[in-house]
């Protein structure tokens, strides 16, 4: 079984598509084209998954980094009763993901192999499901009988949401994105 090692998402202007590169722990690489339409659908799926995870945290059915964070003079416990709790939980989890997931290391471009071929596959459909409340399984349909399954824990989900938003900003497709993504994409120029 191939585990996820690295993700890379970049805009390819000649194709007017985002290229998603998935590198496995064994060094294999899977290449997937994301069109504007598919990227918008992916954003909706990811947003829905984030909302479901927040629902579980607020209902106490899922461990939250808010509750798990060690108390320190710089840490403020957030009660989860105010109307803005959903946004607070999402903001905290997004910041936790940024501090936990390594987004600064350069993508390793040399792959050991390409199990689905070197030519990128076009993603056409997506399915998702929550796994034990703290992970998301995404399946990208690529062709008639092929699919790519990507399992993301909570931190990697929030990092992937940012990555997709940054890619949409760089592509200048006019898709809705979080304001933070606009600033980071402009500063970075490249999405890792």
C-alpha cells in the first residue's frame, strides 16, 4: 500500500489547468489534471468535509486540537458556545495544520515510477467520505475504470484546502477562495 509522502499543485497556463502531483512514500508519482470546473467541485467537497469535522468537534465526538493544545501563557482556551465558534474552530485548525504540516520543503521531482503513467490523468468525478471523524477519503475518478484514493488526516485536509485555494488564485479563475490564500499565493508564486 502506498502512503502519501508529498503533494504539489501548480498552475499550467498552456493547459489552463492545475496539475496535482501525488508522491507516495515509495517514491512513485501520480499526476492528475484539475480543470476549473473540477477545482470548484473539489473546493465544495473540501468545504463540506471541513464543516462536518467542525460539527464533530463542536459535538464533542472528535478530538480537537483546541482541546489537545497544551496550556501556556500564549494559549487561550476558546469556549465553544458563541456564534463564532465554527469560525474559531476552523481558524484554529487551519493554523494548527500550518504549524504541523511541512509546506516549505521543495517537492521532490524525480519519481521512482509512475504507476498510472507519466501523462497526467484528467479528474472527472470526485467522491468523499469521512473516516473516523478525523480523516477524509477523496476518490478522484480518472477514466472509466480508474480512480485515485487520497486519504487526508485533519491537518493535511486543512493544508490541502489552502493549497487548492492558492492554486485557484494563481490560475485567476475567479473561484471563491479564503482571503488568506490570496496573500500567500501572491507572495509564493508557486504552490507546494
